[in-house]
């Protein structure tokens, strides 16, 4: 498998790559807007990302978080072009020391390359337009979204992806994610640029739907817990049986992780 798609939206270029064409969770979109590239794609797709990177000059590489599909080529791009990746402070630390990834992720994305990233500048601009970085932990502890207020565009990293989450990684945290989504909903935007889903119109509305869904799932899970059900039973009742990926990942990525994290939500904070 290789390049799956390219598309253009106004002055935005997008390249979708992926080793397996099994839907949005196994492919990744590298975006280029004016003088900036946002995230890098996974290292096992470098062969295809490289010509995209080289096809036009750019002067900044912005990373949203350290995950291997987002930052896997950051070091390679730095070496190739001399453009040092810029990233949130926590991301800089993680990329410097390197990190281990589970086998299933390694199979899909390749290994996580190290990179020598620099912290974000005090003021970020793309093609002269101001960018607002929004710190949005929950999916990852270092994640940051990039908002272009002038356009109403949000580079959403992995904040959105889909309206309805069915599974969660063990290092993700729903209470933190809900806080982050609520924070982002406080800004004005209408287009989400998701590195997995692609361009999402009415993005703010879609993100609100995700927020509502997670809150409702949390309330339902907690109601079942009050009735005395255990985690596995609650999970099966609300989300059905675990699938192959859950088993293959040894429940590192599973439905029960999602429910367990929803049980920690304090719904009163949001109602
Ligand atoms: Zn991620």
C-alpha cells in the first residue's frame, strides 16, 4: 500500500498515506498550508511523504503531539530540509528521549523515530496569519491543536477523528479529553482538518456531538455501575463485545478502556 489520496482545499495541500488501507484509523494525512507542514505521517510511509515534502519549499514544521503517525518523520524531514520541527514542550521532551510503541501500532505505522524538535515560538503564524495553539491533553498528554482564527480552521490533531468513539487506548483519559473538547468549543471555527478523517465541514458542531456522546456514554456507564454491574458487563451492554483489535492489543486498545475511563468522568461538571 502507498499513497492513498491527495487533495487540495483552497491553498491547503493534503497527502494521505498508509501501509494498510483499512479506513481512517490506518491512514494519515499530512497537511501543507502556505509555508507550513503540519505533522509528518508515519515512518513506514517516508518513501511517499518525502516527495510531498520536497515538492515545494516550506519554512516551518509544526507537530501536534509525539505519536508515531504524527511525528514519525520529523527527524527525517529535519535532516532532509534543515527545517527543525516545532512542537509543544512535552512533545519536544518525548521526541528527544524516544518512546516504545505497542506491536500493533508498529505494524501499522512503523517505528517511532526520535527527533530534535524546538519548542513553539511565542507567536506562531502560517503565511502571515496568526495561529492560536490550544493545549488539548486527553488523547495524549502533550497534544496541541492549531487554530487559524482568521479562517475558522482547526488543525485538530487526534481530538476529533470521529463522532462516536468505540475504543480507547490505555494511555488516554476521557475526563481530560472532555475538558479539552470543551475548551476548544469555546473558540470560533467551522472547519476541522483531521489527519485521519480529512476535512470536516461543520467541525464545531461535529465536535460538540462527540462531546455530548462521551458525556452520555459516561452517564449511562455510571448508571449501570450503580446497579451493580462490573466493567465487562457494562462494556458489553453499552458497546457490544470486544473485537479482534482489543484481543490482539491485549486490551491496550479496547472498549473496556473506554468504559473504565468514562466511569471516572464527573458529569455534573458539564451539565
Ligand atoms: Zn495520536
